[in-house]
């Protein structure tokens, strides 16, 4: 992959949609995800075979709605605690700035809560950098990615066709939802083995450094 390939892929995109956890931020770097998951399990009174708090939330949808809301509120609070001590992804905010400087509109689509995403940008002293943030629909875990609802919601608010946007993600789920919606996916391979996985899944571009994305965006202006 060259930065030129990134530039060619985003050349016609007027909007760059970023996933949050991964491309922009390591949400649970300072407040471990497994600890949050165990805390949410306590609200359900059962053990969930996952250290991912979002999977515990998915499990909660099989419980009474009042319990689901209790877990949702607890997860939002945990996410806010987490982003307060989170680690920005190296190059992530640079890519966001490069997106804006190139004349493109940035957006965020995330399975994390929109409140947590906004809190992160406030902490980064970029409160107005991203106008469109589509986070998890509260107490509706069935609408989280890979369901296409968040992406379609962002595209509708932005008023842009799927083919005129590009999506930056770091999971196979991100590639799946991009394919469903029809938006090219620039896949951030931030862990060993992801490059091969993403290439096999048909990512438009696979890259391993968010600074490379920043450079690729800076090479093309609208």
C-alpha cells in the first residue's frame, strides 16, 4: 500500500466517515474493557463469555427492557470514564485534520455512545471538528454495526450518496457494513493478521498507520 493508493481511493469522496474506537481512539486503554464487561454482567446476574462490553449489551436485549436500559446507562457512564483516560490513536486526529483541510467533511459512526465520542473531542480540544456523530442508539443494540442503520443514518444527515463517501474502519464488521451500504472501506490494520484478513475481505485499501491516511488525504483536495 502506498499513500498514493489512499489518495486515489478518496479522490472522489466528499465525506470521510471514521469509526471511533481504533482509528481515532483506544477507548478502553486506561479503563479496561474486561472490567467494564464484568461490571455489566453483575447487572444481568449471569456470565457472558466475552470481555467486550458491547457483547454484554447485546446479551441484555434478551432481558426485560428495564434491565436493558440499566445496562445501557451503566455502559454510557463507563464509556465516559474510559474516554477521560483514553489514548488517542497516533495519527488519528492528524487524519481528521487532514480530512478537513482537504475540503472534505468528517463524520463518525460508532458502536460506542455518541456522548463518549463528543467527550473525546472535547478533551482533544476539537469540540466542533465533527458535526455528524452517529453513536449507538440507546437501548437498541440490534442496530449496532454490522447493522447498516448507523451508516445510513450518517449518510442521510450528510446528504451524500454512499459512493461519494469513504469509511475508515478497523474490524471485519466495519468492512461488512461498508459493503452492505456500498461505501468503499479504508481498512486500518492495527494488529498482526489484520492486513491479510482485510485484503481477503475486499477492502478498498489496507493501511497500518493513521499517519499514512493523513498523508493520503492531504494529497488530494476537493
